[in-house]
């Protein structure tokens, strides 16, 4: 039976080797996390800080776009204005999803960077 479970896990990509070791399913603190891409930021503190900055900027931009004058309801009388609003909406949603995926790393620093980015973007 154990062999059957191992084959099932391997078939669906759930073996430990395919994800580089243990996946965190609860919040943890530390710089050794994977954020958005396999192996990134790695184990270097400078890359972890860069990841936090990227998550902060993504959260800031998503929130800033939401509250900027670039997306204004009712101003889509011209096709060009409607197209710009549609592209800005797509950018905002894409950034928001990237922040959500980054938070799914369950790293406490990434979570705080995302909340701070969204907070300052709203301000």
C-alpha cells in the first residue's frame, strides 16, 4: 500500500524532491523561503530583501492603481479611454494575484511586506 501512495504522490508532483524539500503550510519566520519562483530568493539575505521589496512594490502598485484617476468609472466614452482602463484593470488584477501567490509562501516577512505595500498604496 505504501508503494501505491508513493506512486500517486509522484504522479501528481507531491514528492519532496520536486519541491526542493519541505513545504511550509503554516507561517514561519526566516529568509529561506521560495517566493513566486522555484529557488528564489534562495538562501542569501540580499535576495530575500529584494523579494520583500518586490512584494511590497507589487502590493503598492496594485492598490495605487485601484485608487488612481486612471481607472474612473463612467469615463469610457471613447474607445481609447476604455482600452486604457481595461489594461490598467488587467495590470491591477495581475499584480494582486502575484501578491497573493507570494503570500502563499507562508513567510511572515513576505506577508508583512504585502500588507505594508497595500497600506501605503491605499494611502
